[in-house]
C-alpha cells in the first residue's frame, strides 16, 4: 500500500495544480493575456481519482526479479530466474536462425516461449523476420493473460522493455537484443559518420527551392507527384526546368538530388537535356581538381613547416588530469588524444574542436595549455567577451593552483595601469598564460615565446581579427573551440585544411534542455520562474534590446515579487558589471535580467531555466548559444522562447524558432552549423573564383565533388569520375508513402531522403520499426518502397542499370562495362537455362509468373540475391 499512498498523494497534488492553472488563466485580464488563451476545465481533459481507481482495477501486476526471496514484494505473480541463455545469443553478428530454432524447440518442451520487443514497431519487424525464416507459429499479444490461451507450440510476441531475457520454471523469455545482438531501432550517431556526409542529411527540401540533379542540373522543386509506372502508382519528385520542362525522379533515387538554394534567390534554371550543365560541371570539376591539389600542397607545406614539438611530462600531466572532477566521455578522450598527438608532431597544429555547449571543450584547452607551459612555452587564450574572459581566468587559476605558472587576464576589467603591467610581463616571459578579449590582438601585446594560441567561440571573431591572429606568430599551434562553427571554418574542416575533432557524446547524466516556443503568457512565465526558484535554482531572463530592460524589470517585479533579480547589459561600467555578476554568482539574486551579453561560454550550473524575450529577434546561433547556458549539470534545463501574442512572424524568424524547438537532442551545435552552411554558403577558401563555383552547383554537390577530387588526388588518380549509379526499378507495384499515412509534405520528403540513404537490411528494419512507432502500421505501398531500396543496393553492387518486371517475368539490364566475372554469370545462366537467358546487349531474361505483388517482390529479390552471391 506504500506505493499506492505515494501515487495517491502525487495524483492529488497534480489535480490541484491543474485546477490552479485553470483558475489563474480564467482570472487573467485581457491586458495581460491578450485574449490568446481560452482554458478548458480540468474535467474535460483529465480523470478524477474515482475514475482512475476504476481503470486500474482491470490490470494485474507481475514482477520479474533475480532475487529468490519474494516475501517483501507481496505479490504471488512473481517470476524469478536468472539469465542463463546460450553463448550465441546476444552476440552482435549475423543471426543463426537454425540455432535459434533449435533452442526455442527445446524450450517449448517444458516452457512457454515469449519474445519481447521495446516498441510496437520493433515487435512487427521482429515478427516479419521470424515468419520469413519459417517460424510459423508466432502470435502478437497485448496482455499477460493471453499467454495462457496460446497453444504450447506457439511463440508469443509482446512489447516489454527488457534488455536481456530470463529462464524460469514456466517461461523462456527472450528479448530482441538476445536475438539480434541489439535493438531493432538503433540510434544513429554522428561520431561514426564522415563529417562530409553529415551535410547531406541536414538540409531540407522546401517547395520552391532550387535543387541540383547530378545529370541535368538546376531545377525548381515543385513537390511530390504520383505518376503511373507499369500501371502502378509511384511517388516522384517533380522538378521544373527552363522552358517549363518537367522531370520526375523516383523517390528511391532522391539521393541524386541536392539542394542549391532557397526559392527567393535569383538562379538561372538549366535546360533539360541541354549541354550547358554538363559543360559547366566539367569545367568546375577541372577547377576543383586544381583546388584539391592546392589544398593538399597547403596541408603538406604545413607539415613541412617547423613548429614546437611538445610532449607532456607523464607524471605532472597525469596529476593535472586527475583534477578534472568528471569522467571523460568517449569523444572527449579522442579529442584530447588528437590535440596531444598534434602538439607532439613537430609542425604547427591547426585543429578545430567542435562540441556542444557544456560538452567539455574547456577541459581540452586546459590540458593543451598545461602541456605547453610545462615545456616553457607561453599560451594565449582569446575570448569574445569580458564575462567569458573572467570565467576562463577563474577556471584556469583554480585548475593550475599549486603549479608554478603565472596566469594573467587582459580585458576591460583591468585598469590601464594594470593592463600596461600585464603586457610588460607577457613581453619578458613573466606571464605563462594570457587570457584576454580582443585586447589580446593589440599591437602592444608582444610574446616572448608563444607556443599555443587557443581561440574560444571563434564564430564571434571577424575577418580582421582573424587576419591579426594569423600574424601573431607563424609557427604557433592553434586550437579553435566552438559549438557552432562558422560556415567557412566548417568547410575548411570538411576539406581537410583544418583538422577537426567532433564531441557529440554528452557528459554522463546530462539531460537535453526542454524547449518551448510560445506566445508571451504571464501565467506560464510566472510558473516557469517559480518552478526553478522553488527547486533552488537560478533563472536567466534575456531581452534583445537595452531600452526594453527597465520596462521588463518593472513587470517582473510585479509578476514574481518573491524572486529577486538584477539587471546587466554591455553598456554598463566595468565595475558595475563585475559587481552585478559576482552578486549573481554568489546567489544574492535568483534571476539575471540581461541582454545577450551572457551568450558566450557562461557557466553557472545552478541556473537551469532561461526565458528569452522576443526570441524572434535573435539569430539561430544566438538562440542555440543562449539555450546552452542552462542544463549544464545533472538537473533538467528549461528554455522558454517567447514571441508577442497575435504577432505575425517573418518566415525566416519562424523557421529559426522551428529549428530550435525541434532540435532538442544533445550535440546539436554541429547541426546548427551545417544548417547555417546550407543557408549562407561557405565563403571563400581560395579566392572569389571558388565561391562562384559553389553558387553554380550548390553547397552539397560542391562539397561532394571537392571530397571526391581530394580523395582522387591523394591516390594519384586524375580520371573523371563516372556519374553516381541510379538504377531504374520498375516492378509494377505501388511505391510511395501515402499522404493519409504521413500528411506533412516536408516530413514525407525527409523520410524519402532517409530511406534512399539506407544501405543494408539492418538499417532498413530499424527505420521501418521507427516509422511504425511514429505513424502506425506501415502501408503495403511503403513496405514496397523499402523492398525497392534493398533491390537498389543489390543493383549497385552487381552493376544493374535497370529492372523491368512484367506479367511473364523479369528483365535485368546490366551496365555491360561493369559486369564483373562474366564467365561466372554465363555459368549461372547455363545452370538455369530453362528460365534464364542472357542477350548480347547485356539483358538477362528471367521467365516466370507472379501470383500477386508480394510474389513479384519476393521472386525479383531472390533473383538479385542469387546473382549477387555468384558475382561478388
């Protein structure tokens, strides 16, 4: 009864809170709410206590545990047992269905077999996989009581989130991980992908945008359109070209398209079938090849240039590392090793550390700085703001305490006389680490032996500042830290001009920040502030304009009088700003009302709620950085992005807010940067000519062409690459995602792009399970699409150009020049000469009849798999 009593109290409190919300909204005057909210009584939306008790009576509680003593659990429905499954179960390798079949058969002699899945989508994919392998008696169940109604030889499938299975006296319970070696839906992470591939997955197609077809050039995207292919509906991407010509690309080949620019940019369309695109593309490819060779020469020259060879002192370095109070993440360790390895190579390092806010970039800088100063070299840390400069200064002083190194700070917090003394210390070598703002770039700042320059939040520095950085010292090691790299820096990293380390793994126990985009509502704002206040935390309240701070301050004093707040902005005198920040650090105030002066790097773990006033007035990177000020500890962070009620947002502002609301996953800074790269372009790498090339073919295709050219130059291969193979597959079956299954066109197109990038059956099953969990049971037309993707992968492997399936059989068109093992193919045809023949033009004819669409898919797939087994 203890559990029920606790639940009862929680339920009563929740119902009371709901009623309080309703009463508060009902009492709000139109002046505050603007008539924007019309609250419904709680009884319209929520169960009361009696209704909840009635609902719970129909459920039975079953407890599974490893413990043999169950008296304290007070339940007769206890399943005790231990994980004693065979060694082959749970291994991440090809599933041995024969061993699985034999194991289940043995268990069914004395136990009922139950297979569990994490989600309903996983359950359905698992059921299909088992039935395809001959497990006929497989039944999905929803309740435990249904197990007893099944015959003894039937396998039960149910949704139950078990990591590993159990054997008991009565039951054999297997999880999906036991069978597959992992979950059906496997989370995708960027750390195992090439950075060049990330760009392709982050840009969205919007109707009216200009897209680039690799063979036909630039066209305008008109949406999706269903056309009849072989008397069956097939979804296609519709492009319009010069002269109003139309091109329809089957959705399974959508990966041949890339985004060029938005529809509001002046772009000249190509003529469908004309030679101008091919000539332009060939010219750009030649120039890109030259650029690739120049880039490789630049990288080689950097490696030839002599720099400081810095190797850490093992004992001292290990002692310094032990001061880090948190366990390092996998990506953080890799980035640290990358940096330490670069410092030891003997030529100037130029490495970009791209990691989300709070993911541990500062620790990498600390360790690199310690290695440098322990070898007698000076370190400079360049920061964009005085607040961040002060914070880094405090952090470095704390971490280096007890070591014989002098750390100084240079910013507008310094008095003129103190600044002069610091510059003199740096010049004669008396300062080991200099942490400063733009003042560090002054011509009056001279170093005696600068060995390492660290640039934090590099996106805040302009071209002039970066040119000054280059002139500080030619052979200095450069370490750049950022959460959202500017497009040019990101492009340089992708092109291997800069080395890049990605930190995409969040710290242990870090939770994503919950983000809400809403019209300004005093009730919600008061509740958000008090929720943080009553859990002992602090609040950031950010305003875009200094002139609005006084009005907001007065309004907050009336709205939440119990919460003390203090105001700061960038035009305050240095002493006032410092005094205010120290007061907030010391928790003399619970709320900080400020402009976006807090945007960069500020780390206050006790502040875990941020409210951004008029969020539509901030840029995307600014919003992301501001949100990163909260949720930096193990406590859940909350971000409220408010706009004016009944105010029409500009399309660009609305798009920024949509990105922020949808991008709640940890490690999204790289996504923000890639989104920026797609929108703004990459800037100059090697002069204006290259920018022109980017404009001609689009960022995505240009990046792909550049990456291919660099790879060919490294291998010494200068031949023109062939076009990406895109086999045509005409099965005569419906292939599409119906609009009554996924109604939103943008989401449907994103799904098509993801489907086209799937490479094997494991990825396809994972995607299908995710699809079913999001939208419900997958329609037959979409199952056909997934089957076509499998066929497409087989076609690419064995050089198939086209597949036509008719009433009497299958016709396979090979790329004659790509047919591998011709003699083996002829032998295969001869062994099946009653049904299969090979024509001189490379066509393979397979004569058969089909009972239905499913039979078409199965027989065609089987034929392709047989050919792949012979030819590969």
